[in-house]
């Protein structure tokens, strides 16, 4: 799955190229299913400078997240990822998923990035 | 005994900030310019009260002598959250400390070192400087009394 990081957020959510847990600090967040899209297609739908991080739905599931295919606005690849954010463990879950994801497209303020090509994950 | 700068460290001149903290201040200042929906997912602007609280927190830490904040201290990443909170992150080797200002008064922390089985989170009042110092001592120096 891919999660888009818009340009204003790239500057703060990918410090030194390391994904911050801030990317996943949401009880519900949008992602795109890799099997239903491509990175070039995704990049074409978002503003120039958008970065993408990748994680598998299987890993997300083991960490307490739940991904659901929910197309919206004509985007058949769209999914919502849900997390029952209890106040006692929401930071652990977000940090754990950040540790498991990787930057696959775009560059950070320091010029580090995923070159835009990668093996598509679940 | 109440926690004061005198009890947790010696005041240092304000022109001798640890290296990373001056940069952290600069990044924090830039957050006031973040517009609504800056993350593309509906985030609001960062509340000025939280920015002020983080700024004051950094100032208090920066005025302490080492430990736990030596001059060559690891730069804390300063990260806004979509919720309007602001998070300070230290990454030191495999250890990670996150101090999230949920509000101007409350810090939600995470100690993270999964290789050693450390994954602890909780909340405390932002004015409890001794608690922050203990957590920083853990991430910067590896001392585990937090």
C-alpha cells in the first residue's frame, strides 16, 4: 500500500529521510492499494513534490491497523486504513508502522529519497 | 522538592544553546505559517499556544548544562501532527524518544527501543521538567531510570 505525503508535509514528516510516526497518527487515514495502481499513476494525481511511503497491509494488520478497500472520487485504488486508537497505545502503533514503511518515491529536504521505482507490495 | 532549573541543572547563558536546539527553534517558527489542510488530509493550523509551549520547553532544556542536553546534543526533529499537536523526536542509535505536546499542558511520550523490548508510552504534565530530563537521559545517554 502507498500513502501520499504532500509537499508541505514532506518537509516535516520525513526528517533525514526517516518516516516520522506522524504519518500514521490518525484513527483513519487514506492509502492506495499497490495492486490497483502504479507509482507513476499516483504521482500524476498528486502535486509535484509529493512523496510516497509504502507498507504492506499484512504488516499493518499485525500492528493493529485494518485496511479496507473503499474507492472514492473515482479512485478505485483508494483504501482507508483504520486504527482503534486507544490513548494507551496509539503512539506505539504509529511508531511501529513508521518503522516498517519505506520511502519509495520522492525526495526529502535533505535530498534522500526512494528513486521512484520499486517492487510493488500488497 | 519542586523541580526547578536549579535542581535539575545549572543555567547556561542563552547564547550558548546546544547545536540542535537553535535549529529546532527555527523549524518550530516555520509551523506558524502552516495553512489549513497543509497535510492534504484536513489538518488545521498548529495552535499558537502549543507552539509557545514547545518553544518554552526547548528554552528550559537549552538553559541546562550537561547532562542531559550536551552542546553536541542530537538534533530533535520537530514534527507537527495533523491533530495540531507538535512532536519532538530524538533518534539515537536504535533508541527513539517522542515527546508529543497534545496540548500546551500535556506531553504524551513514547520510549521506543524494540530490539530491547522497550515500548512505553504515557502522559505527564509539560511543566514536569524532571520527567522530561529523565526521558532525555534515557535516549541521549542510555541511562534507564525513566
